[in-house]
């Protein structure tokens, strides 16, 4: 086996490898000797089949296996002899026109990880912005909870339904005179004006009274989730079983008990905890942004372009998905194209910071335990169908690259926590609005520094804000809506919600995994 370096520029390396035909043939002969005792052939006693006949029967398969094994071994030897640390899987190609009996010529192309000097962790200073939760905010949250869990009472039979009233209805839908799956429901709860059902459905029920029956005509949207109904006209025979009007919602112990809680004080305690958890997440986002900015400002080394390309592809895919869900996809795609270079800078920043955090973690023995890794794999497997979960788990266990990809966000979070412990932290109490403004200001400040590979200056589109966030920051950088206490069960409403044919399709959610992000 001959190995010759053909390129060594920056982080790029290339090698030409020649595996002599004689070496390959010797490997095949060795394999023939191993399997010959097990080969059976009519006219020969077990283990007595001549080697030339074994070669005739299995030679092609053994030759292919020998070449593959020797290619893998040659790549491993090249990495070991040259002490290479590949940034990504090397590109290995067998020369064109190779055939049995000839030397095998290979080319290996790869990028290596840069030599990164371990960053100092002694002079990190972070201001932690904290937000106390006031009694007024807690009562505000309870008010919103009451608004989202209105109670309704029966109206007089003469009452004509108006916007905001709730109807309890039975309905049967037909397309071309035939009933269709999901187009039928009993005791479905519908609040007029809620937009819960397809366009035109609710409008035609305005003015109905308890006991009325009515046939309404609607057209399913062109982008309806059930494709066999998209764009089609339908008729619904509707029976109004009850018109209900909004009742008074009194915020007291009985209101709290509707959510399975002991009383109002327990509800306040629960909501306060949720609000504190939210603001703590925002505080961590602000701290992490400050930490990463300090790391990025002090380091500017070359990074493997293959890793940047892969990171950029993640960002771009996420942006395209966000654009597809936007109100004006063409406008957003046009804006994205104009700022493509900025997003590539974000990808490069992410890769550089990832390498820095990895170096800090290794230097300080930060570990992801086998138990933590097992939990990660199990959690990731839940995203798949039950019958596919075991196959996914086996795949991750057998593929080091897949396992590393799954492990990376948790590992980086642990490194960040290690750096928080080492940092000099000062606290400053602010309002939630001030904390959010500080996070936005840091994003804008990053955008003004393209030389340091920061985020782009323009941040008009909501999709970009969602997509231009680092995957390991996504838990922290999100600004989640206030969490609600468990919703009150309402059987009629649930019945209606299970009828996709009558309801508008739910808005698609952005993929949970790997949001492209500013780091």
C-alpha cells in the first residue's frame, strides 16, 4: 500500500493511495482459505473442495469484500499515520475503470479540525438581568386564563345567535351528495366568530335559534389539510341543539377547582412558578448571548468550510420552511436571498463557537454521561412511530456521527453551565420588557459587526428571528407565551375538534429539531 499526500493547504488535505493488485489477491486467497472448510459441493467431501473451485464460486464476492476492507483500512492508516482529526467524514473515491487484477487507486479528500488554543476562563464577566414576578402579573395571567376558559349558559329559545355566542350543534357534511369521513359530529361546540371551522361555516349560522335546522354551503380552502376535499364545494345539514351565551366568570376558589386545584391560592402559586420559569429562560438567553459574544470577540481562526456548509444548509432549510408558512412566501424568499451572505456568516460563527466550546469542555473534563446519552436517545426516539423507534435507537448506537449530533446540544449546554460557574456574575433587577429589549439590542449590536461574523443587520421578518437562532440556544432564546394551567375539559368542544373536515387546518409548527440559530 502506497500513500502520498497531494494537497496540504490551510485545513484541506488530500491523499493518493495505491493498493497493489498483489496485496488484494493475497487478501482474497486468505479469505478463501478461511471459508474453504465450510464450503459444500457435490462430489467433494466437506472441507475438501479445491481452492480454485471455491474461488470460482465465491471469488467475485470475496474480491469485492477484500477491496472494501482494504479501502477502509487504508483510510484509517492515513488518518493515524498523519495524526489527522477529520472535521467531517472524508471523501473517498476509487479510481474509474478499476477491475479485478489491477492496482486500486484511491483519492482521499478531507478537512481537518483547526488547532484551537484553549480559551481562558478566568476573566469572564456577565451581568445577569433578573425579573421579579409581581402580584399584578399573576392576576393578569389568571385573567387571561379566565378569558380562555369562558363558561356559557343556555339562552332563551327565542335568542338569535350572534358573534360570541356558543352553539351546540349536530352536523352532517356531503360532497357531491356523498357523506365524507370527518364530516359528521354530534354535540359539537362552536363559538361564532372563533374561526374554528372553515370559512363561511360560522357566518351562515348567525341568527339561528335553538331547535333550528339549516343547510349551509361552503367551499373547502385550496390548501386544506385533507387533500381529497381541498377546493371542493360541500353542503352541511346542521341542527342547532342549543344557543348559549357567555356567563359571568368569577375568579375564586371554585374557578381554581375547575382545573383540579385546591383553591385560588394554589392557582396563583402555580402561575407564579410558570412566569418565573419563563423569565429565568429569558435571563439564561441574555447571559448565554453575553458569554458567547465574549468568546467570539476574542477568537478568529479558520474553520472547516465543510462544517460551515452543513451549518448553513440547516439555517437555509429552516428559513425556507418558515417562508413557506408565511403570509408572503415570495417576498420573504427574496429578502432571504438578499441576505444570504449574512446567514453564511452566522453559520461560520456557529461553527467557530462550537469548536471553542468543545475545546473548553475537553480541557476541563466536561462529560455527557452514558445515562444522559441514553435519555437523549430515548427522547429523540419518541419523535418516530412506535414501530420505528427501536430501529432509530440501533442506528444512533451504531453510527458515531449520529450519536455525536444528538449529543452536541447537551454537551455545549453543560460547557456553558461550567463557564457560568467560573464567571464573575453581577445581578441587576429589570422589568420583563427591559430584559427582552436587552436581548434584542444584543442581536442588533451583533448585526452591526459583520467583520466578526455576527448576525445580519436586517431583522424584519419573524421567520428570520425564529430561524437565525442557535440550536443549543433554542430552549433559552425562545420567548414563550405564558404557560396556562390545564384547560377545563369540555366534552362537546372536544367532539368538534376531532372533525378535521369541518375545521380549518391547524397552523403548521416549525420543526422542533435544530432551529438554525445565531450563536
